C-alpha cells in the first residue's frame, strides 16, 4: 500500500491518510477483506504519530470503508452493493464506491462509463440549458427564463455543446427557433430542444406610435444581437418622426442618455440604466415561456 504523506500540506495528515486509503480501495489496490497494517506499524512506516493513524482508521470505520476487529487488524469492508453505497458520504466517495463495486463484479471502467451515461441521458431533466451563440443573448435568455420559471438555468454555445456533449446530460435544452436545426443534432434524439420565439414588442411599438411630440429614443442592451432585433422592430414605428439610438452596455459615459426621452431596456439593462423613463423590453414571447413550462411538467 503506497501511502505518501506531506507534512507541508495544508490538508491534515489524518485526512491525507484516510483519503489515500479510500483511493486504494476504490481502485482495487486494497481488496475486500484485506487487512491493513497495524496502527503502530503504519505510523512507523510513515513517520507520523500513531494517534494520527488510529484517528484515520476510526474515521474510515465510521464511514464504512473499513471494519474494526477486536484484538486484530482492521480490514477492508466487504458488503453487498446497496449497503456499501448507503455508507458513502459525499458525491466523490459515492463515485469511488460505485467504481469499486463495479470492479468487484467484473465490469470494466469503459462499460461502467457507457452505462452511466446511458442512464443519465434517460433521466428526466433537472435544469434548463440555453444554447445560443451570442453571449449577450445567452444572458438575456437565462435571465428571462429564470424569472418566469422556477428552475435552474445554465447556458452554452453550440460550439461548446458540440465539443462537450455531456453538457446536455440532465438538461432540457432551449434555443431560438432559427437555431433549432443546428442544435438538435447535438442532443439525444428523444429530447430535442424547445424552440423559443421572440416577442413582437407590441406594447413598445404602441407607445412609440402614440407619442405626440418628436422624441429621442434609445434601446439599451447587454447584447448586440438584441439591439439589432429591437431596432428592426421599433424603427418602423419610429419612422422619421422620432430618433432611435442604440446603446450597448456598459454605456460609454454616465451622460450618454442625458438627451434621451424614452429608454427601451432589456431584462438586464432595466436594472442598471438610471433614467426617468425606462420601458422594459422582454425578448421571449410569453407563449414560448408557457410552452417551456408545460414541457417541464410533461412526464
């Protein structure tokens, strides 16, 4: 049993010893029923106090890795799979235990990896994954989904998902409707991405059309993609009567909006823009959020 202890490490000696023993058990270097060196023998070998070894052994006995025998050496615990997994505390220890049990039953690590991946892909989603190339749009989609649906929301680009398919494990992916053909080939066939439609900004358009006096208006966003979309939607309503400007956060200076009469701000910018007349502009159509919520409720 190759144990290496560093007295210069910030990790306590007892913990170093215990975790290395767990590693040897998990990797099969210590077999079920195998006896470990006596407390004094291992202390002498590692040149540490025997109480440190005793505490490490007792810790592993409590955690059900080892078994103590009165009048004899401690041994590696031999149990049924269910009892061993029940005794594991913490995700890393649970994984180590699963590896050891799989080895004991003759399974290769490759077969374990493939089977675990298959099972994880088959599990119901526990979070939403926004897939969008534009970093700013990813932030906005995350923000609006998180505000509307009480679920964890993560995000990545299509490139990241292609390079790391495991990002799709446990996720219900969502993407803008135009990106669905590119995103779905990267996901499990039985769990395609939910398409998101962008809103028509009817309230904002109506506000512009009803504004009697010629005005200077601004669209402020954390996303260049959002600015392009919003400008196309609002510019027609503004026509030649109003001036429509675009600002990407962070603003170039604090006075950038001083001459602006109305500010249309995205779901993130609305909290950051200091102006007397800020109108929220949400990106996702309400019907898409309702559809996403129903997809999460589906069995």
